[in-house]
């Protein structure tokens, strides 16, 4: 029976260039969804397939307060998915890019720590990674109410 269902192994995206083109066309949306689901392995896979870390999610998601034109970095920062934030920074995501509401990933990471549904995930990791990558602190008032990030922001 096993011999009957044996298939040729998948050897990569080169086997189906049309599928790869469709994937790249929807890259920003897919990257944002994977980032929002804390799927770091999926984000890495999309990046390896050539999806830009700066690809935009055109629609956003009003329910989760994700503006149209957000990047995967915006989504990961807002959802407090620290490892995904670090992965996207390492891949070259623009840390000072604003979403369509003008919010940067750092502003969203700070807000995720002090005023979000997922405040229970709060750690200074995303804020520290964004600051180390050169994120500007414009639009962030200190003290924030979370001393761990206040120290980073004031340093």
C-alpha cells in the first residue's frame, strides 16, 4: 500500500514559478498573518522565499487595531511577539516606518506593554530590539507606566 501512495518529493519553489509569483504577490498579507500568529518559522520561510520584510498588508485588520499599510514588524510589535520582531529586524525591516496611521513599530511595542489585550505577554524585549536597531522614540511619552521600558527609552 505504501508504494501506491508514494509521491515525488517537493524540492522547492522552483518547481512551480506561478505559485511562487502568487505567494510573493500576497507576501505582505501572509507575512503579517504569520507575524500576528507568532509563527516565527513561517516568517523565516516567507523571508527565505523572497518576501520583503517591508512588504505591506494593504487591508490591515480593524478588529485587532492593525492599520492598513502595516508591515509584519508593526503586527509583531503590536501583538508582543518578541522573537518575530527580532527576526524581522534581522531581515532588514525598516524600524522607523509608519503604518497608515503614522505609528511606528516602537510606538506599537510600547503600547502593547501598557495598553493592550495581550499585556500579559509584556516584556521589554521588542522595545530593546527596536531601540538597538535604531528606532526613534518620537511620539512616546515617558514615563509609560512600565518601568522596564522606561529605563530603555530614557537611556
